[in-house]
C-alpha cells in the first residue's frame, strides 16, 4: 500500500508512465545492420564510467607541476584500489573512442545520416572531436616524460596552420612552451569545459535521435520491404544489457590484467625521449604527418598535412550534404571512401607501431 | 529449512585455485612506493626550448624534427634532478593477498556475467514471445511483423 502511494507520489510529479509509454512505443528495426545500434548505448556506458572514475581520481589528483606525477603515483600505490580506478579510467577512454569510431563509420557505410538526420550526424562528429580532445588533454595529466613529449608534439601541430597557428599553440599551452601552466590548463579543460560540452552535445544528439527515430538501412528502404521491429522498452533494452555486461567484463579484465604504468616525473630540461608516440587513436594522424615531405615547392609539408586533415574533417562533417543521392554513382563512391579510410587508418597505425 | 548454496563448494574451489595457479606462473609486478618527486622537477625556469634526440634515419613530425627546438635554462637544483634516472611505477596488486583477491574477483565477475546473460536471455525470449502475440498491445494483432 505504501509502495503504491509512493509510486503515485512520484507519478504525479514526474509523469514516469508517459516516459515509459513513449519508450514502449519507440520501435527498433531488426535487420542485418541492427548490431550497429548497440554501439550508441555502449558509448554512453563508457562515458558514464569515465565520469564516475574521473570523479574518484579528481579527489586525489593535484594538477600542479610539483605534485601531478607524485599524486598519480600516490593513487597507484597508496590509495586502496587506486590503480584499478586509474586503469579503468584509461581503458574506458580507449574503448569509448574505439566505439565512437565504429559508430560513426557504421553510419557512414549504412548512410544513416540521410535527410533529415544531418544534424544528428554533425553532433556525432563534434562528439568524436570532444572525445579525442578528452584523450589528448588527459594524456598530459600524469606528467611523465612520455606525456610531456607527446603533448609538446601535439600542441606544436596547430603551429603549421597559416595565420592563426601560432596563436592556437600559445592558447593550448598557456605560453610559448609546455609548462606547469599547460598542465593546469589541460586539467581545467579536461574536467570542466569538455564535460559540459559533451553533456550538451549528448543531450542534443539524443534529442535528435528521439525526434527522428532510428534510421532504417538504405537497402530496405529501396526495396520498400517491411522490416521487423521490436519495442525499445523492454525488448531492446534487455538486449543492450547483454552487450553492456560483456563490455563491462572486458573492460575490467583489461584494466586489471593490463594496467597502465607511470613513467618518472617529466623533466622540462630533458631531451625528448626516443620513440615518442601518442595514444593509439592518434597514430594514423601522427604517421600521416611523418610521411609528408618537408617541403612541397614553397610550402612546408606540415602546413600541407594540417590543411589536408582540416579539409578531410570539413568533408567528414558535411558528408550528409554531399551524399544526397546515395543510390547514384557519387553515393557509391562515398561508401567506398569509408572502406578506403578504414584501410588507410589501419595501415598507418600499423606502420607507426613498427 | 536448509538453504542450499548457490554455487557448489567445488566450483568455489576452482575459482580460487585457477587464479592462484595463474598467479604463480605469471611474472611478478612491482608496485613500490616512491620518494618526493617534487624535488626532481622543482622550479625550472623556461625561456628557451631543448634539443631533442632524433633516431637516425627516422623522420618525426613537427617539434621533434624542428632544429629550432626550445632550449631550457637550467637551475642547479633542477640539473641535479635531471641526472637522477626516474623510476617507472608499474600498476598492479601490492602483495600476493591483493593479487589473489583481484583474480578471484575476476573469476566471480565473469561467472556473474554468465549467469546474468543466461537470465537476460530467458527474459528476452519471454518478452519477445509476449510481443509476438500482442500481449501488451492495446490493439490486438499488432505484434511483430515477420
């Protein structure tokens, strides 16, 4: 009786049955590409894990030149299960970015960004950029030799942009070089600006998905065939739970068996160590920069590489506007370019690792 | 009334023994404490940039291959710190007890996941069946269109 009254109290104030009714009416198509639908909620799961473990790490981390590395060392050696917390945070970042890539590539290949879902795609691309920037800013926080050197390289890349490049580098670093100011700046961006942006964009992204519904694959639309559907709640959510459980198991196993080590504290006077490499998700970009010649006629190779990347990003962002006739030749070329991009990224990553 | 345990003692022993065997065969993980690292990095004043070490034959992007790399003005205290080879900290269980606990936890985790997936599978079958004959639908006959 009391439970019923409590339920009614919440029902009057929150209208939960309306939300549940909406979720029950929401239908998920079942076809050969349904597997890609699970990537969206998997990203959300990893994002929540990142937020929770990030809060715990923030209790102990000190973003100053003197204490950053020591505080991470303390987390790893003195805080109970602190090393697991840090490892889960790091691994879930990698998992999240991997699944964000898979999510976007699956949309690119299946052309799910078709009208009227252009803004959904664009918000997704911005979320990918935010995820990458999360990874980039987080990489410096342990303040060890590798992270310092990689950040020096990473923050120097925008310098090649004509006009605003030097200003962007200075803005990122908080000065001419990577120093304690950069560390504080990166920490601020990592724990305040990026989470706010991520939450806002995530809200917009989810709202747009709810508004337009789940996209159907192009081939089924072409055949005008009726596709099987299941309700989002509870049929699809239970299936998603299976995926979450497996991913959670894999994440914890990886975090426990392959935890991240911590290098010695960064020395601002030391020369850059050999074999500096960024996180795996930047390797293909890193290798692209390496293969560009130093000069092409009168233009610096780096400037060309950075401009080429910016052009690719712009094309990627506005992809739905170019791919308006997916069944024609141009549409097929755009689909083939998705496979070409995957092949290029894998090749460059492997090359960089060799 | 006697309550039967959910997991048999034999299964429990397997979960404890297998990780322990794994543990004995795996290399040890160092997880020591460390001294005050603040002394190593205290107070370097940066006015220029440092020259990097470049691997022969390799081409590094941007800052690494830039001959006008920033140089650093060293201070006596910081120079002394730079000479000290900093130790690398490997994460992992601190002692054998914690290591066993961690492997036992992993065993239980996967067992729990397997059980939960089995239960979810039963649940999915049930709700799919109910949906197929429009059990929850206000409009009978509107089930899944196969």
